[in-house]
C-alpha cells in the first residue's frame, strides 16, 4: 500500500460532505498514508459536463490528472463520481490519442502518462489486509449493515472492472474485517437518483425510497456507502421517502475509523448526518 | 492411379475412432459397427451418454430421454465391435485419411471394469460425501466413489481422486493423511490408527514431534489455517494406547531368512527395520548408545518427545521380530567384515550425525562451552551437567531451541544468538513461540567472534558482532554479513554452540573399507543408497546431512525397499521414488480439468489448538508442554479437512467390495489405435450464467439453469422428480424462464443462437405443469424459435392447452426478496415499458458454448475452428472438418437439437463408410450367440420383471404389489420389480435369473415394445432362448401415464395387464427367424440436393444407384438458389454435383421418369419405371423434395411488384438488381404458421436476411423493412441477422391477429402495419414487396405413400420412424427419407440428412443377408379354399398362388399386421405370436381380474 497519495477530494468532499473528507483523512493517517491534495484542482466533469460534451467530459479530468502527474503518485478519489470520471478519462485518452493530443494542447500541465487511480475501498482493504495493519481495537460486533456501492463505482465505460459489476464484495470484506456482519442484498449497485434529487425530485425520491425500503426489508440496521452523493441522498431525503423506520447511512471510513478506536473523532462526524447514526452505534457499545 | 496411391488405398483401415459419446457419437458408432467397421469410442467421462442422459423428457413428443437413450447405451456396450474407452482423452493424431494413428490417454478409474458388478456397497461406506454431483448439475452431493446414474454404461463405479492431496504428497513417509482425518471425524478411531500404521513406522513419535511438512502444504491455509494434522495423529495414537487398539503388529505374510544388520537405531534405522519386518525379514539393529532411538532418545528433550511414546514405537518394531542390540559400537565391538562373515547378507549404515560443527572463533574450547547435542545427550542420559546462570545459545535450529529450553528448565537465564533474522530461522515457529513464552530471549543478526575466560578459567564473556543481510546464498537464504565496528560484549557463564552437525568421524574406523566423502559420510549412489561395498548401504542424516525425524524415516524406508529388492534379486535401481516439489503441487492440480480450488463458500473455522501446560508449571521438569486433544476437539478439527484430493485413500471401499474390484494404485495409461477415420462428437459446454451478475445465478439460490431444471424434473434427479426450490425445498408456484442466457449476446462473444432453448423451455414449462398443475409458467423471450418439424404446434399447445404465458420482452435483471427469497424480474415489454414481476423460481435458459477443451481438441486433430470456436465445416460439406478423414457431428459443429445431431451422426458414419468402403468388414468380429435351448416338452417357467422406470411408473403404480401378484400366478417361477429394466445391469441380471431358474418365458412390464422389444430379445438370445419367448406388458404408456394420480386404479390395471400377458406367454412357442438375400442396389426418388447427395454417397460406398427424377433436369430447388447465407456459390456446387453423379459408373439417372409400380420387399424390390426400365433394388430412398408456395394473399399474382423470396433472389442475380433508394418490404410467414399450415418453413427468415444483405450490399441507400413474427435465424445464422440490422435493415414485429395490409395508393404499393414500439400503425412504401412464402410438399405425396405404405403428417411431409432417434428411417425396413420431403430445411441440412440416409441405407446394403421377423402369417393349406380374401386386404402383397395353385405367404413381405387372419372366412390363417389361443387366453385373463 502506498504511503503517500495524491488526493482529489472533488466538490462534495469540500462542500456538502466535508465530514467525509475528514473521516477519509483521519482514517488513512491511521494506516500511515499521507495525502497531498492536488493544487488548484477543478471539477471532475461529473454529470453536466460529461453528458453535454464528450470532449469537455474528458478534458476536465485530464486537467486534474495533468496537475496530479506532477506529483507522480497514485491518485485517490474517494467520491465515486470523481473516481469513475478520472478512470474513464484515463481509458478514453489511451484509446483516442488524437483527442488526448488536442486536449493537451490547451493544458498548462499536459497529461501524458497513465496514473494509477485508486478508490477508497481498495485502499482500505489493502490497509486492513497488510501485514502491519493497525489493530481492530473496537470491532463492530453486532452491526448488521448492507453495503451500498451506488451505481457509479463499478460501472465505468471501457474499463474492465476489478469487481463484479452487479455484486461487488470489497466493502463487505472490509466490514467483515472490522467485525461487522454485512447482509447480502440485491441493491448494492442500484441508482440512488444522484443529481436528479435536485433536477427531478419525485424520480429521485422514488429511487431513494426503494433503496431504503429494501434495506429495511433485508433487516439491515444501517446502510454503509463510500459515495458522497449516495450518502447525501439516502440520508437527507428519508423524511420525504418515508421508509418504515429511519435507517442510518454511514460512510465506510466512519465504520473503519470507529473500529480502529477513533471513537470521538468519528462521533463528531457522524453527528453531522441527518438521520441519527450515533444511537445505534452507542447501543452496540462501539461508540 | 499411381502405384503410390494404390499402396495408400491398400493401407485403408476398417476402423473408426469416435471422440465423444453423446447421442451423435453413439449413432455414428452403431451405424458403423453394424455395417462392418470396428469402432473405438473415446469418452472423457466415466460413462457414455453425454448430455441427453441428463435430460428429463424430450420435445415435442414428451418421450423420456433416459428411456430413449438407455437401450442405445446398452447396445453400444454390448456390441462386439465397439470398444469403449472411458475417462479417455485423445492426445495425438498422426497419419492421414484412411490410416490414422491416435494416442489415447486413459485416466485411471481406480476400479477394475471387468470385476465391478455395480452393487453399490462402496458408496455406502465412503466417508467423502460432499462432492458436488456433476451429473445433477451440483444440486446434490455424491461420494468420492460413485457412478453418475444407475443406468450408466459402463455400469462400473469410479473413484474421484485428484490426488495425491498435498498433505500426503509432501509427507516423506506418504501418510494417507486425509484418510485418517476422515476416520477421526467419523469417530472410527481404530480405523484411523490402522491407516496411520499403514505407512508410518513411528506413529507415536510422529504424533508428538513430527516436523509436519503436511501442514505447511495443507490447502486449508487458503481458507484460514492449516489443519492440526500432527496433533490429530497424536490424538489417534494416544487413543490407540488407551484402548489397546492396533498396538500389536500383524504377522507378516511371508518370512524371509536373509540376515540384515542395521547400524544405528535412530529414525532412519528404525524405519528401515520396520519396513523390512513388514516384508518378512527379521533384521538386527546395532546401537552404540545404551538406549535405542538415536537422536529421538538422546537429542530431543522429553517435554516434546516423551520417552514412553518412543519406547512404545520401538517395542512395536521389536514385536515385529526386529532384534535391537544396544551398547554395540560398530568399529569397536564388531567390524563390517565380521558382520559379513556372520552371514549378514545386507548391512545398512544409519548412524546419523552427532558431531557439532566448530565455529572457528578464539576461545571456542574454553570450559563452560558445550556443543548443543552433547549438552542435550548429557541431560537425556541423566548426567545433569553443571548449568550456568546466564546461558548463551548460539544457533537457530531445533537443536539450539531444544538446548535453550532445556537450560531454561534447569533454571538458567537463557539468550539465543542468531546471525540472521527470524524469517531465516530453521527452527519451527511453534518451538520459537514456546521458547519466547517461557522467557528465552532471542537476539537476531548477531554472532560471537570471541569467547573470553574469567578468573576461574571458565567462559565469562562473549564478544559479538552485529550482522546485516546481504545477497541470498546457495540455500536461498540471505547471507549475513558483519557490520564493521559494531562489536559488543555480553557476559555469559555458559555457552552452548548449536550451529550445525556432521557425522562423527569415529564411526569411520569401523567402516574403513568404505569410500568416504570429505565430510566423513560414505560415498553412496543416489538412486540406490549403495556404498562402495556391495551389500552395504547407507542412509539417513549420515548421508543427507541433518534433517528431521520424518525425513530420516523416509530415507530408512527407501533404503529398506532397495535392500528388499536387492535380496530378492530384483532390479533395485529406480526403487526409490522421486520426491514431489511442493511448489509445483497446486499448479499440477490445475491440470486436472475437474479440479476447482475455489474455497469461497467454505465457512471459516479456526484451527483447534491443543491446550498448553502453563509456563509456570514447566520449569524444573520435562513434562509434555502440549496436551492431547479431547475426542470432541479432535473430531471437530478433523472435520475441517477440505477433502481437496476428493478420495482420501482411506481404503474402506476395499473392505466393502466383495468383487475385489478396487484398485487404488491404478495408473493412467496411453494406448494407440490405428483407424481409418475419426468422428468428432465431443459436444459442447453450456454457458455459465454467473458471468452475467445481474441474473444472480450462484448468488440467489432459487435461480437455476435450465440443465439444473432438467435434473429437478428428472425422476433420478436430486429431488426425485419433485419440483422444489434448491434454496428451501419449497414448492414453487410461479416459475419464470429467461431465454437467450448466453446466446444471441455479442457482448459476451456468444453471438450465435443456441437453437434449442425456446423448445426446451416450452417443454420444461409443460412438464412442470404436468408435475404440478398449480404452477404458473412464464417464458420471457425475444423471438420464439420453433423452427423444427411440428414444433409450432407444440408451442401452440403449451399456450392454449397448458396456459403457458409467453412474454416477448427484454430482461434487465433479477432482484431477490430478502425474506421470501422470491425473485423480482425487471424487464421491458414489447412496447418498451419497464416492468417488474415477482416469481418463486427462475430458470435461465442457458445456451451452448464450445467446451473448454475445444481448442486443444482442434489442435490435436489439426482441424480449423470457426470464429465462434466451433468446428469449421463447409456449406456443402456439413460433416467434414478441414482435415480429410476427420468428420464431425452434433453441437461441436453448431448448436442443434437431438434429431439433427443423430442425423449428423449417421451422416458422419456414412462419410467414414464411404472413405473406408474398401476395408469394410476387415476388422470386425461377428457376434456369436449360445445355441438356442430346446424347450420342447418343458412346462412354462415364466420370469416377470416389473419396471419402475424411475418414477415414470413407480410414482403411479405400486410396482411391488404388481410383482407380488405376479408371483402368485401359475407357471410364474420368478417375479420382481427393478428400477430400470432397460439398464445394462438389469440385462445381466435377467440373464442370471434365466439361468438360475431355467426360465423358458420372460416378461417385462414396462414401456412400449416399439422401442424396447429388440433390446430384451437380444438379452434372450444371449441367454440361449428364442427371442419370441419374450413378451412385454406396457404399463407406462397404457397405464401410469394415463392414470397419473390414480394409484389404486393404475395398480389394478397393471396387474390385469401383467396377468393377461402371463396367460398369453404360457402359450408362446419358439419361432424360426427367416434369412433372406439382398439386392445391393438403391433406388432414389428425387434428383434435388438430397437425391443427388445420397446417390453420390451410396455410389461411392460401392452400391449401384438408380436416381429417378420427375422433371427433365437434376438439381431441384438448388436451381433457384444463387448463394448460401455465408456467400458460397450454390450454382457452382450444383453443377459439380450433377456432373459427378452423371459421370459415376455406379449411378443410372432416369430423367422425366416416374415410378409406375413398386413391388417386393426390403432387400428385394422390383420397380417398373415410366421410362420402361425395370430395376431391382434393396432399398428406397425418398428425396422427393418440396416446392415454394404460390401465395394468394398480399396481391401476389396481381401486381408484378409482389414476388417471393426465390423470385427476388433470381431477380437480383438476373437483370433486376436493387435500384437507388429503392424501398423493399418483406413479409414473413406467408403461408406458414397459420391455421391450415401450422408449421414453420424454417428457411424463410434466413432467406429474407440473405436477400436483405445482398440488397444493402449492392445499394446501401436502398431501404429494407422485414415484417416478421419471430426472427428464426437459429445457430450461426444469427450473426447474419445482426449484420443485416447493422447494415440498416429494419425489422418490425407483427402479430397474426394484426397482419400487415397491402394497399394500392394510386400506382404506389403501401404496406400498413402496427408498430409495437410506437403503439401505432405506420405505412411503408414498397417498390418491391417480397413475400417469404412457405415450403409445401410437392404433388403426388399421397401416391408415393400408397405405393410404399409410408405415412405422412397432416402437413403432407413424410413421417420418419421416430422424430428424435430415427430421423431418416421409415418404420418399415428398407425405406429412408431425406430433404424437404421430410420437412422444410436449409441446403446444408438437406445435404446432411441425405448423407445420413445414404449412410443408413448403406448399412443395410452392406449385408448379404437379412434376418426378418418371425411374426408372420401362416396358412393351413387344408382349410384354404383359395377365396382370395387375403389378397384383397393385404397391404404388402404377401399372399401369392404357388405352383400347386394354393395360397402361400411371402414371409418377408408379410409385416405381421394380421388383417388377413381377421378376414379369412375359413380360419385357415393364423399369425405367429398372436394365435387365437394366445389372444383368447389374454381375454380370459382380463376377465379373471375384473372387479
């Protein structure tokens, strides 16, 4: 596992989900990983750019990758959307050298190599499986969550996924490693509605409701995710979606953090969720 | 022909190799073997039968698949000229067409085929019970010793052994570790001890102190931790002591007089003595020390090697007759020469290594500095050496650890100094951990450079230097290098050096005649362990350097084996087996195609550890540290074994097998066969749907594959035919089938259509509903491809009669409800709406794919594969591969169904027979039957066998009750019920019963005599009885199938049927079988593709052919075709074919000729032709073809722009190519699939696609729209359908209820049709409107039918003998059919069928004589008034007036129909086998049991 990574937080981790940013940094430092944020990073080209303009959808991540290339290290993008855009741009530029050339002509720092791009799950699992892994001092015994990857993490155009698209298991492995007992369900990679929560609320609420209902039907105590958009949608719109009972929606980093004994640090972040996530963990005696 | 070619022809072999044994291979094998060729059949599995044996029922007739194939299997295995090689792979093929040499690798079965009787005792005792059952598609488990199903052929069991398991393979003494683990798990501890003792001379020692290489290689470590193998051995052996079980050695089988001396009683010497004692020798061990055991007694501390355990092992060896003399030093007390003179024929030196290696540093010899081994010896002999307070131990091996822990126990403060790091330390990890726990300190990367003495002259301090690791040395470990200037000093008052051992030079004095290495070990030959003196051997650590107990034991065993061979006068080189390199083990396992190292579903279970004596109780004493496992712990731990080698080598089956058939040491063998041709029939794999994660296969338990569902339906399947969910055994109510899983999917490179899935899904839904009428069946499909004969009617029946719901849709994914485990299918319907529906169970209709071995097979055979990795064949040569003499049949060529596979099997056989025509009959052995027993004057002695037919009969009829009733009937001397009467086992059983009871009548109550009579009659002949002394009662078709759910009624009826047939059989008499001669020529009707191909094939086989064609031209429908879908030139092919036929010396072509009159019978027809010729022939082949329907609809014939596909094809090629921007509209199914013509014409979809592509190729701007009901581009034709779509051809679906309308708008033609996606009607302008018109039978079908007495179906196509298994034969012998006369089909299929018919016909013509049925009419000339009534009713022209003016019957023409008997007013006629007396007896018997 790398000890130094170039860090691409993306807009969510600097805005609506800044507590995810905190838990990512805190937990990774426990693994001995230091993060260096890309200087002057810009939008990853998520929804709007990539849907409206193919070239722009690649040029935006290319700009960020060009900046990252200066550092010469693997890039971490915790947000699923950022991650998929960076990876897809990597693939597209390899396959379309002319496009790469034309984009590079406009970039201050052209992107020439192929940087390894890591997502947070790979990193956490590597860290937990390493020989010198930090000890799980506070295993999440009794916690039965469902793992929720969202639709973006495993579905990257042109990219041979490292995991089964429909049934990825990395997050479940992480949860098992930290003492939780994840429940298998069919909705691991279904859509949360993403930005349609802003553009077309009823459509998003429909999708969110289905996910919440199914998680509760599966007798899950909580939903764990690694995507800030998913966490936001499932957490923020529970009132509108009105599932049978409220269900906490955690970030995977928060779970790992708690298990590593960072109780207070994580509690501070979990308090910032819309749906109470503190009580459940307190009842289980881990927070 | 040149001399060279002549010679080649002379080398033509009369035998054929068939690779694969599914129904295609079987058909080819039987055809060839029955026509004079020897057949070798190589099958990868343990039994023949292929996929068909796994199926439940077949479509569209609903016949039981197993019942159909089983007689064929039996016929194969019984056939004298078919040699079956199971568990075989073809490795290499050399030579050329006519003369190939093939190397076949035969994997071991581990069971002697000639001895196994299939009694089933062995699986009952096999401890391995969780092997996923391949035959049941992993829905159930089986044992390691198994056979796939009861009717399997050959019927012998097989042992599934992927061994040796790594633990066994890496055990130096080859312990059957998995075997004793299983016995411990089962609580059979005595058996465990027995297995351990089998190969281990020192089991108690090993149970306590073995280095356990097995555990380092245990597969369980890939789940979590290896098994505690050593601890389990210890448990078993301690149990043995406590229960005094297996503690007394058995007496050896032989006694050997030769005297053998073994010098040294360490593990090598003891193991050698033990091995020799088992061979009957009584060796003498000479031990210098006062106690026996060598290092085990002297070098190892007793807290890990308890002395009483060692003594028990030594006593055991002593009890075997080994004499152990202690206190005898060779060299001092006795010399080698003396031993020889005392009559020792062989001497084994196994004195080990005892001398400590010097460090070569100053002060090394100071008082207070010990050699490690010497120190331990002192302690072990009770000499109590003086112990310092601060003890330094130098070294990192087990001796260092033993010395350190011993010194600690004696009260010292101990530190170990080691020059490398922990990773390089040779001592075992558990030793290290224990030392650590006890408080022994360890300093790494340091080494002493000098010892200094204190004032008392004893050692007082030690100067050390720090080390770092450099490059790896020869041993692969990184070499330590001193860090200059890092010296430091430690105080120590005692130092123990344990850095290495070598042989004690003292021993050399006694053996001074031996040549020695420079390190004092004797020079030995590595492959024999022999020293420079004859008869003197050396082994163990002395030779190989310091190792460990079990390695030394191995050396002892090895040398003992050499000595035994030496003394027995056998070659003793090569006796020592090669060692297995553990690092290659896993890799080699993968070579086995069945091996799966997938432990993802194994539940993690931590290793059960022995409890330890607390540290504070260890000091001051030498008690065992580790405490033996309890019984409960041991069984729990043993249960963790993954059984990765499957068979555990426990050998319990040997005890169970009465037939002595088990051969655990069976080896693979390579054989070579010399054959003239090769037929490839390896079948295909089915798609693994877990690749498509959205369908949840492998994740959701209630999602199954279609093949799994076949097994679920099957009576012999995992649930005995009950439909239940694998997840929870619940009965599903709503079942969904999802079509095209792994077919028609370019994303996964499976672009082809698998051809059979639509039909099998339809069949499965019907059968499921027959099993349970409450089941609601839904089939999600894209196009319903029912393109076979009578298939559309079957689908209509499923819809209308059974209520199966067909949903044209695209499925996007399946979700599982967490609580109910029901499945929610998301799909888009025909209008493109997203929908979801919940089901209890989902069946994935998986398609075919080339099996994993296809590429290897192609390479071996040097044949080409197509882009889809199926065997490449030509459009006009459907059974020929790219290599001459190598033919192909079945799904390896293209996905297809059973009749086509059978057809191709016959065609390939025909191809091979043509090629090898010259050598026919040269390599076969004729079948000989025992002489027929004369039963004249015997009372009837009847045997009755009631068949279960799996559950086909037994689930409805109480078969036991029927058998009991039968026993009470007069003359019945034997009655029983059997699982499958048709299986090979049962045939043998029936023969045995016939013999034991001297039976003279046999009755089987089972299925229909139509398919099974010949099989049982064959059994009668083999038992020496006339075949007509056999009778059948049909209690399946006539009883169990019609009275499902009415057990009482069905049972009563079965009894009646049996009673009737018993009554009849009392009156049976042996009937003579007539033999007739045969005219070896053929008459073929029809000069199209089928007739021409068949004519050429038969002529090439050497038979004269008369080809009769009604028109003035040969070629048939080929004349209207220009290219095939693949672009091959049909005209060129046709012209060449016609030329070959015309020029062939054996073919006579009769053009513009019809048949005037056909007379005669099989083998001897005489036919008058309209051209005046009269021909004699042995067979008739119908190839009368079909015609394109002239439509009456859609303005055909009224508007010149409306044309048929054939007309369009002609127009495109002849003067009217597509014009710029021309609009083409094609309408499919014109005249097909309609009320009056409820059949699919099969070729029209591909014809439309072909023409659409040629339009688009010529004019990309032309527009082509195809209005279709289902696009039926089955097989590889699907690729062209995709191409057409990619080229912009539009396909719009229509329903028969809403057919397109053709409207004339002014002078424009417009087609109005409903567009389902839009949900609205659209209008399409048509410059040319093309109708895909049906294929119709030609005129004159009725006349041919009347002349030849052959049936046709309601559509006017001739009816073959059996739609699945006899696709080119008619029910009457000597008549065959091919091509469109049979059913609509494409050109390549027509050619294949023609070759098949020619092959089948050739089979018949190849015989000089023919046996005919004994069931014929017989006339009582005294009663006959020659009224000629029989002449009028006989359909076969059998009666004739003989020279005396009396009526006589031609017994060959007579088919035994009995019409004449019924019509004879004088009762002068009787039908043999159906006499009045017999029938009346049946009627009386029927009345007897009436309620």
